[in-house]
C-alpha cells in the first residue's frame, strides 16, 4: 500500500473511540496478503468487560515472519505487504469494516464534550433575521421594519427591543418639498384614466401590480405570474378553502328581444350532444348560470368557436314567452370578434354605438 493510502487511512482512524472493536486484518488491493499465510482475515477482537478496551491494546504487539505459523491470532496486528525487496509490515490494527461491538455508555462518555456543544448550539439563537422576517410571506408588510404596530401583538415587544438596539443614521432633510406634497395637486383618477387609453385596467389592477408580473393582452393589463413563491399556498387554498380569480376582463354581450326569437337564432350555433343549450329549462328562469360550446351556424361538430357562459335576466311573469327578455353572454376577449360576427349574422341585430359597444364588464369575481 502506498504512503498516501497509509496516511489517508491513519487520518480516518485517528478519531475512532478506544472501545470500538476493529478487525486486526486489513483487506487491501492486489498484492496484499495476510501474514497467517492462508489469506483468511483475522477474527474480531473481544472487549474486556472491566475496562471496555480491546484485549489487543492490552497485549504487547508481536511480529511474525511469513514462514512462522500463526500461534495467537488475536495478539497479532501486523499485515504483511509484498513489495520489491521482500515482505514488509503494513499499518497496525487497521480495518475498513464496520465495528461489531460497541459500549454505548463509554462511547457517549468519550463524546460528552461534543454532545454538550451540540445542545448549546441548538438552544442558542444564532439567526440574524429579524422578527418580522420570521413571519409567513403573506403576513409580511414593508412598514413592519419601522412601524412595530403592524406586527402581531405577540411579537411587538420583541420587535421594539430590536428597534432600540439598531443604530439609525440621521438623514439630512432636503430643502425641497416632500414627494407627497409634490403630488397632492395631481388628480389620480385623471392620471389613471390617461394611462388606460391603450390597455384597460381591471378594478384590482393596483393590487395585482404589486404582486404580479403584468402583461398587456387583448387590450387589457393583466397579471401573468406572481413575483413571490405562492404556488403551494394557492394549491392548499384551492383544496381546503377556495381560490379567487378576477375575470372582469371577459367580454359581455347582451341580446335583447323576445325569448322565442333569441332561442331560434342561437339554436344553430350549439348542440345538445355537447351538454346544455340556451334553452335549458333550469337556466331559462334566470336563477342559474349555464355554460356551453359555440360553433358556427349548422357546422357542428366542425368550426368550433369556443366556450361561453350565459345567464338569462329573470322574467317578471313566469311562463310568458311574449315578454321581452335579456340574455347576457360572457366570453374570452380572444373569441369576441369571431363570436360577435356570427351572432350578428344569425340575429340580424343592429350594432350599438361605438361609445357603448361591448364595454360591459363582468362585475363579479368567480370562485
């Protein structure tokens, strides 16, 4: 065995406890042979119950030549290696096998200092994070770093002590007016309306802009993906409670006329094979909302337009088919142009003025 391997193995066995029983033989690579001549590894050492130390350490180390018979295998701890120039002794009492015997009390006593240091490190708080940084992400606020009252009451006292210890540098106040004073004369409503000329904002735009990466699609400014790691929290809320999504960017089309005429015009665009239609009994009363798949007129099952959601305005006198009814259809903005053109052809309706056209927004948030 090379000197590098010997040093590596000696370093590995340096910290082993004295009461661990090891094999006295060492199984090495090619060219290694045990001194007993048979190639059989030595027997495991036995512990002395009075001292907990292996018997080999209590006996004197003896040296054997390759030709001498093995009289006492337990007292020998030399491994002979064949090198150039004859047999030479290797490392003493070394082995790479797992120990078979160990005394727990003696082993723990030898590691008492390490165990006490570990317990001290566990009980002692060594984290550099502040109190408000230990809260979940959904409970954190930027004002917590300087306003203790934004924290839960159970943590306010600890945060107050941390704030007193912190050294705050006094900032030099500029002679100019503060940012709030410069903006007080600006009408925020007019400013927000000016910024919505090309892309419409939702009612929850400010809330989403603080927490989402915003994108401009279909004439709206929408939140694409969250900035924080909230996938697990959303999944737990979806499975255990509920999850809200703002769908107010959906387009709403209103059809007004007699019930029979509306159903006659829209019936070629849907099929009973796919599920509900506009003429569903439990939807005609206006108490329930329905959903279906629209197709081009008389082209089912080809030329699918897309899914829509509809609801009838509740009728004043139930059963009166001659009464003028209103039907609201909600659809995705990407499908608006195709579905609108098909409905205009089927219903032969008059298009409303451009200022009022299709600006109806869905005022509810779906669960």
